[in-house]
């Protein structure tokens, strides 16, 4: 299944699709799944600004962790930023779809490793709206703490220098 095009579905707690995009399955190792994505069109994001066509991402998903990490690079290969999602562990099914439930909390990490926690208000609002179970709230808060420690201590993938080169020019479509 490596180097196969897959669909990534970010879902809300009610399982409705929030965002969907195509990527290429680059590697799997134990519980880690690495997906490569490339933006075909310009995307405007409140916190990330303008994401230009050709921007690519290394997307790190763990089947046993409550978060994912995206490493964005400009079309010329220059590092752009990390973007972390607190989410329920994803599921990669046999049809080539990777699904996860986004729990709204995000972390934007800049090149100097300063970071900003985003959307805590959205997490609070949706935890009431969707009646997140106590265990889900606990796991999300724990994932946020774990991500912060990984950033501060430069743990993988925040120390991954292997992702400095752009992925192959295969047509991969990403729409954020």
C-alpha cells in the first residue's frame, strides 16, 4: 500500500466530514503512518495565512495517539511551519481512507519552535455541543500536554531533518 494515493478525512465528533484531501502513503512503521500531501490551489487560513499552490506537507499520524503533526514546506522546499491537531487516533481502512475525529485543539509551531495553542474555545464549545465523554476530554488534554513536551524537547517529528526535501512531483491534491 506504500506510495498509494489515499483520502484523508478529518471528521467532527458526530462523524460528519469537516475536511477531506488526497495524499500519498509514504511510510508505515509500527503505529506511525506518514502521508505526503501537496496543495494544488491557494488556500487562505486564519492562522496559517496564504498557503500557495505547490506547498507540501509531511503528515504524521499515529494509530495509537490522540494527535497528528503536519510539517509544511513552501513549494521551493523551504520549511514553513508545523501544525498539530489534537484528534482521536485515526483508522486506515482497506479502501485507502484515513479517518480521524478532530477535537479542535491545534498548535501552530514556527521555525524557531515558538508555538501557539489554538482553538481551546472551540474545543470547549464542541465538548458541550457533542457531549464529549469525560475520557475524551481527558485524552485531548493529555495529548496537548504531550505535544507541548515534544515541541519543547525537539522530539520526533520536531527533530526530523529527513523531511527537508520536497516529495516526488506526483500529483497530490490537498485542500485544507
